[in-house]
């Protein structure tokens, strides 16, 4: 195995070999002689290809052809490759070539930590796919017993993580086959380098900043790189000299770059826990905001520990599938977002825009959910324009578990006063609301799990407050109900605006008919 030199470990990483062993090892030998010696060669993607020559592979299996650098590979990605893997949980395949196994973490040179996940997510043979349980076990192997967890040095996956190209403004690459489970894992274990393959292209993402979990290293950067297939014109071999994360000083680890971005992942990938891990068949999983249940240790042994509570969508007042939702208030249902009449509305056409499934806040959502929310907002603007009104949208991500965007239409003549009244009311409560720059995105301003209040005014101005404590829960509604705006102070509290179910049903039906010409879901 590798020997540590001056605190660094020299590694090579390659993309899909696809059975081109001669091309790979000839190049590695030249690089090793010129710039080595290298300690390790790591291979992502398909090591064996559909046209792999059994005769050529046997030369390496028998040692008749030598492998110049100790090589670790990931597992098969389709059933046809299984014949090359005599032991699916890891084994030596040839002298100097080892298959790492399904998933795990190993250390090199007394410090460098490498995490890996073989296969792809999806409905495939059990031996060629990974599950929610697999990524949870990798996370546990990394962070177990480390209250000030820093991260791992390298994460190896064949499949790309879902959403990794987001916030990279210089690329138009999008990979629809990316794995959300791998996005979640990357957020959890914070690799300094993440390598992947399978897509047949080379892509080096600008470094992104991980979430700050309060350890001495702060939020360090992750460099994601997808390597092209061996022998292609694009870059397929990468060399690096790595200092193990555990011996780096906080200053070294926090070093920034001029092209760095914020974390590309959003939505479910940012949740702290992953529950419902299922090793049989396609995973049906959801995410909770507590730590995940850990049913096994890293050796696969069952541990009798009480499971921490998971979020039950069936008990949520706003997840559409929940029996708690008062369906008679629903106006329109899209693919991922729905529109409903607000219970105890400030005005008769006070509405809520909500995600169909469970999401905490608008600041960190999958792109598809954000896009559909914007579609509903656009449709409502057109609808209210016919009535001579304009909508105010606001969200309170504080002491609420499910995203609710409040929609309150107001007369056009109050629009010039809205910003000033919001600012004055905030000052009277002892805090300030800040105006966001025109092109700033909320996910750039707000860290995940950060409580906030946000309002979007009809003239395009947006106000934001980072909630710390004692924030007035009815603030947005109280401002709009004030004498300076709607002059409906007696309706500032929704609980004093009760109506019978029959009255609510009629109001919802009336608005449904008004909204119908603008409803893009029909």
C-alpha cells in the first residue's frame, strides 16, 4: 500500500476504463515514471466494458502483464459485468488490482480517507445498484464518534450526484440521471474531492463551499470532477498530491478560490436525516430533519438502538397526501405544487402556494418545484390584474415545518406605501428588514435550516429578515392589515376570521372559477 511522503499522498484517478487495460496502464506507467512514484490509482465508472477481451484480462489476472500502480476499482454498473466480480463485497481481482466493494471507507497512509459507493441508483439488479441504506452506512462510517467532523479527502462514485452542475454559470451540462442519494451523501460527508464517471464526458466543476457545521475548519471547499472514458480525446486521467484532511490546519482547509460557488445541492439533499432505507427493490424514501436511524454498523451487524423519530408526511397539515389537508380549500394542483384558499384569510381571496410533498422553505428547493411556484405566481398576477389588484407574496420560515407562501391581493394604490410600511412595522418590533439586490437568489442569501421572513412586493422589490428569536408570527399579515394599507386590523389574527365549512367551500369554488382561465394545470 501507499507510503506517506512529506504528509502527502500522490494519487491518480481515471474515468471509465471499459476494458481498455493496455491504454490505461501504458499511460499510467509513463506518468508514474515522469511524475511519480504514485501511491494509488483509483478508477470510477465502468472498469470492464461490453467488449472486454477475456484474453487480455487474463494476462493481468495471471500476472503475465504487470500493473504499474496499485489500483482500486468500483463495482459493476450492469449485470453483464458481474462475471468479472467473483465476490460482490470486495476482493482482489488481479495482482495489484482490487475491487473495493459495494460501499465503504478506507484509509491510506495513516490519514488520507477515501469513501466510495459502487453501482448506480435505480431499479436494477441488486448487485449493481446502491440503496438509501448504503449511503447512510457510508455517512455513519465517516462521522461516527467525531463531534467535530471535518470531512473526507476523497469520495468515489460512478454515478454523478443530482444537481452538481447547478450554480456553475459557465456550463450548460445537465445530467438527468444523477443520483439524489449521492447528493445527500456529498452534503453529509463533505469530501474535498469527489470523482465520478459514466457520462462519457470530462467536467470539472468550480469548487463549491460546504455547509458550516461549526468545527474548527469552518466550511471548506469540495472539488467535483467527472472524468472521460479512457482513451478518449477529453481528459480521463487526473493526478493529485493530497494532504490528509486530518493533518491540515484550519487556515489551509478554509482556503478559498476566486471561482468558488455556494453549495449546488438543494431540496431533499440538504435534509439532515435519511429514513426509509430499503435494500429490496426501488427505494421509496423521504427525508426528515432529525438524524437518520442507523440500523447497522459499518461491518453490517444489526445494532439494537432505538430509532430516532422520522417525519411523517401523513401527520403534516400541508402535505397534500395527508388526511389533515382540508381538501375543500384546494384550488388547483400541479405536478409538484398546489394552490389553496387560506383558512381564516385576511381577505376573501387570500391564498397559499404549497409544495405537494414535504419541503421546509422556498430558499432551498429542487429547481422543478421553484419553477412551478413561479408559474403559479405568474398566473395569479394575471388573474388579480383583471380585478385591478396586485398580489403580495410572503413567507415565514420560522416555527413552521412545511413551506407556505402567503398570497394576499391588495389594491394598486397601496403599492407605493408597501415597502415603507413593512420597514416601519419591523422597526417598531425591534428588528429590520433588508432589501435584497435585484438579481440575488434566496439560496445565495440563506443557509439551509436558517429561519427567515421574506416578502416579494408587486413592484419587484424583495425584503428579507434573518429571524433570530421572538419574531412575531403574524408579522406579514399584521403589516398588510394595518391602517396604512388594507385597514383591516380586526382581521390581523387568522383565528378570529373563522368561517363554516360550507362558507369556505363556496368561497373556494368561486375563486376556482375566477382562476380557471389562468390555471396552467388544466
